[in-house]
C-alpha cells in the first residue's frame, strides 16, 4: 500500500523557535496534502489544505503567518510552526491525497514546546 | 459546512461482547463515510468505509450501516478483542474527483477488557 512518511516524529524545542515538519508520499504523487492538529484526547482538526504549486487554504482560526505550508512538489509538503509557543504543543499529522479516494495519513509528529 | 456528531465518547466492553459506535451528519450531500482506528500516538488507520449508494458493508468482525434518510451511520464490532482497544473516528465527506475532505467526529475511546 501507499506510504506517507513524516519527519521528525518527535521534536522538542524552546519557545520562540521555529519548527519544520516534512510530509512525504513515498510511492505516489500527492496532488493534495492536508495538515491536521490533534490535541490529547481530541479529534483531528483540519488546519489547512494545499495543492501542489498553489497557496494553501487555511481553516478558520488557523493563522497562516504562524503555520507556513509549502507544497512545492507532488511528493513533499512542509509545515513550519513559526515562533512556537507551549500552546502549539500538539500532534501534527499530514494526509496525502492522490488519484484515488483512499487517503493516507502520515505517522504524525509530536511537538513539545518548552 | 458539515457537522459530525459521534457517540459515545467512551465505550467499555468485555472481551467477546459487541461494540456499537454511532454518528450523525448534517450535510445531505455527503456521500462517503470512512471509519478510522487510531492507537495511542499513531496515525489513524482506515478500517472500513461506506458510500451513500450502499446501506451496509461488512468486513469480518466489523460492519458499518448507513441510513441516508436519517443521516446517521454506525460502526459495529462483534466478538471484541483486547487489540480492538483504540480511539475510533467516524467521518463524513463529499467525495468528488478522487479527493475528499472528511469532517471527523470527536472520537470514541473503546476499551475491551480481557
């Protein structure tokens, strides 16, 4: 089956620093990438949707200047959390969409901001 | 937009019992309803899905039913086993052109006691 990877799987950073999370589709072309945030014991909340080569579409309440999304190729999308603060600590998961309706989640990145 | 309600939030059963999780959705245009299982700290895994032209689908011990008129769908797990313990998310979406953006329910934490 299709595989989606995320890197890093774990990151701990100091408040005020920026963190970049990569999401890669390893064996298919992901025309659309979705980024989710999941707080403990809560559901997956969609942050933004990005199509390759286009600007990302952000959900209401998500600051586009704080969560920078780049989808420069059909196999790679990045989410950069700029000037991270403790309240940004969460589990970030990408989902890659190709030509089929079956979608593939990445394994997630756990971010802890001290 | 779509709104998905999921109940119960926690479900505790004895091994061998059946478990039922129910979801309702608001957008009558939604036509694709996947169910995901998420173990702690891991990515959601698609376990079964159903489309709006089908009323029921079964895969071994799991089954999903859909009532389009009432706009609700349910997940049924029979002969539960401890390894079924996880958080289950339902989702509703409009699948079109090979992609979809699901709206997730809040999740049900299923605990199967040996």
